C-alpha cells in the first residue's frame, strides 16, 4: 500500500513537473511585460497573489483580496497592475531589478505556471573609431563593445570583422576611390539593436589626398616652432635686459 502511494506520488510529481510551464521572457529596460496563468482562474476566486523571487528572496508583487489591490513592495509601486478576471499581471517601466521568477497563487493555491523574466539594458548607439595604418590608403575602423557587432558597407553587405583588444571588432578599409562608399557598425543583443552613424570614404582618406596636412607634419612644425621660441628666449632676452639696464644706468648718471 505504501509502495503504491509512493508510486502515485512520483507519477503525480513527474506529470506536474511536465505540465508546469516555466516560460522565459526577455525584455529591455523601460519596456512593459504582461503574463498570466494558462487559463483564467475558475470562479469563485477569493484572492490572487503574484510573487517575485529574486536571489532567493520572495516578495509579493501584487495582491488582490476582498476586492482590494495591494502593492506592498516599493519595487512594484505605481507600475504594476492586475487583471482580476484573467489573473494577468502587467508591469511597466521595467528595470533590471524586476528580473527573476514570477509565480501566481489563486485562492492561496500556487499555480503550475511560472515565468522567468530577464530585463536587459538596451545596447547604446555605437560610435566608430578611425585609426590610421602605416599605409596611407588603408585605415582601421573599430567598434569597441562587448555585444554582438555587425559591420556593413553601403551595399548592405556584411563585412567580416577581426577581434579588437580588449573588446570589440575592427575592419580594414582600403581606399576604393569612391567618396560615397560608407561603413556602419551595428550592435545587437536579445532586446535591442542600434546602428552607428555612417562613416564615408571621403572622411577616411583626407590625409591621403593632402599629405601636407598629416598629423606627423603638424607635430614636426609644432616642435620646431617651440624650439625656436625657447632659443630666442634664452639667447636674446637676458642680454636685452642687461644692456637696457646698463643704458638706463648710464642715462641716469649722465643726467646728474
Ligand atoms: C561591400 O562589400 C562586399 C563584400 O565584401 C563587396 O563585394 C562590395 O564590393 C562592397 N561594396 C562597396 C560599395 O564597397
């Protein structure tokens, strides 16, 4: 008899485990989410409670009892609502803090359905960094992010990037002689996608067309000018002071 009980218990356990759904939901920060029990709770319903389990802590997200909705936890205040007919919970203005497992009790009985919510930061709009190479007809375009990176050119074709340290990907761009060609970098995660501004070929090889404006040239000119200024200061200023002082001294004595 006790064996039969155990067997029944195991069968019940296995079937409830199989039936109980754990639904994974992924949302971006600022989004809204709604989820509910598989079926609307059959009347009569005395109470509905949604619980939030995060890092082993369980709090009540929203509770409906005696015709009154209660939101005891500040994490859910002003952004959470409950449809008492369907049992559906809605949370707006999601933050990373709302990630975790959600369970529902109907008339104090925990339901099989539960939801695992992951709230992610959306990716930022990427900015392409341009780095010159030793070859003036070749530059490197760098996108420094840890999310998924997709490089494209103006024909919309995907370009294969290489790993950039410590993070991101770069592509090697050769001057094609068409100033209208452009390149973009797109970041992607589960909840969002952002594409950089276009970088046109005409903005990449300015130094190539007018080599006189290269950085090296400007740096050399600056160094020469600074050196000249120092040489002038050291060589000419002290003697000038000295000779003036001597002259003034002479003038004073001559006036006496
Ligand atoms: C874009 O990239 C593809 C693949 O590398 C290449 O065949 C195509 O010529 C490129 N188009 C332009 C306009 O650069």
